[in-house]
C-alpha cells in the first residue's frame, strides 16, 4: 500500500497551474496532479491550521477531537488513521510541519517507522 498525503500551509486553492495558474512553476505538484487526484471541491473543518490537521488525521470535527486552537497537542493515546495503518504493519511517517504532535517535546507517531 502506498499513500502519500501532501498538505501545504497558507496556499490559496487557485495558486497552482492545475487550478488555473499556468504561469506558476510547480513541476512536481503538476506531475502529482496529472498522475494522481485533483480535488475540485475541498472544505476545511476549521480556519485554524492545527485543528484542521487533526481533523484530517482523525476524521472527526474539532468539536469532537477537542482540538480547537493552535495551543493543543495530541495526547500519546490519540488514535489516528496513520497509527491504525502502522498497527497493521504499514510503515508510516510524518515529515515536515507536524505541530499536531504533543507540544513542547519532539515525538514520533507511535508505531511510525
């Protein structure tokens, strides 16, 4: 199983060539768009980035996760779909901005390789 989830910070929906900006140079994103999936309608469950990321990892609304602002971290026992995949033997990793982890200390997603 190969799953690659790429998110970007503070990027307008129409800032890439695949969404109508042909003068923008983003060859790797364009290739991913051509060979993968381009979503035409996406909505965020929160205008704040950390609660939105947690919703993506949990599949639940901010009111359910309890993460309502950027001053929260995920408890170690907080189930996420990457942790569930990891528990089945799938190698997972979070690379880049991973502010959804417990605040104040570096941490790996439990079970992540």
